[in-house]
C-alpha cells in the first residue's frame, strides 16, 4: 500500500531532505529513488569465495537506505568504524512500476532502466555480526555505501542478460565476470522479491557481484564498467 498523500490540513513537524535521485542518461530528467534492495551471493564464484555453496539456493535480500546513494564522479571519505572496506561491482535495476507476486514472465515489464553500482561493504563489521548471530545492516547500509551511475532506459539498452561486468582499482582489474553468470536472472529475482514485499516505483535492485571482491584503501580510484550499460567512477580521499 502506498503512503497516504499529505492533505491540505497536514503540516510536517520537521523538514526532511528531498528523495535522492539518479540522472537519466541522455535526458534532463532524474529518477527518484524509493528503496535500495540487494540480492546476495548471486554469482557462483563469489558464493564460493565467501565460503558458501554455489548451488541455486533460494535468493536472499538485504537493503541499503536510499540516502546511501553516491553519484558518479564523487570523491568519498573512507568510512568510519572499519579497517576492511570491500568493493562489490553490480548491475542496478531501476523500477518504473511495482506490484506483489509478479510472475517471472512479467517482471521485466516493471523495469525503467539499468545502471552500474557499487555495494560497498564494511567486511570486518559484517564478519563480526555474522559470528555473533546478529544483523549486519551497519556493514551494508552506511553513509556513501551505494555509488551508482546515471541510468539508461530500457528503450535505450533493452534488458541486458549478458556482457562483461568489471571493476578496476587504480587501473588494475580486480573483478571481472559476465551478466550471464548470475544464478538468479533479473526477472527471477524481481519475481521472487515481489513475493516477500510489494515492489514500488522508484525501487532499485542491486543484483549481486562476481568474484574478486577485496579491500579498498584511502586514495584508491574505483572504475566500474558493464557492457552496454555504462561506467561508474568514484575515488576515496587520501588518509
């Protein structure tokens, strides 16, 4: 259910920042972001490197707050409370419409477009939380943890199901895979997710990362690329 619209007699007690937005490639329009939803371990080799079975287990999801978004070209502060920041390059799916229990063969009808994203992770916090059997929200949902490129519309790029996905740090390739290696396709992931929550216009889905995740240090420059979708570059300020 969508939140009720503010009536003429309602007044907010405090002022909030406007919803974060992403630019739309080739347009002066922006895409307002409602939620950032993420699928975990969606590439077999990455599942193995994280110590898990790569078989096609049911997908699982987590979330980042929308204000974790960072625009292309940003210079970032190395995050607090970690000494083990990790990079995860991902295909981002932006939704123009939503729904519950969406059949897989109709799920792509919800899609507005695609972008290149980074799921930045405080890996030491995540490992400690897992060991203690606690939630690991703060390992994923911290400030500036979701850099994302401008979006390219479905009209422009179609629905990519193959093509290189790559991340370089300081010019050295750290992650390289192909979208065809996803365990759960975009339509399958969206359909499954819609059985757990109602999807909404403005939602983003980050679709998982290929193998090769590793550490990022102050002063590093990260350059992500997905064939047919585009590029994303961010850097971390020197210590």
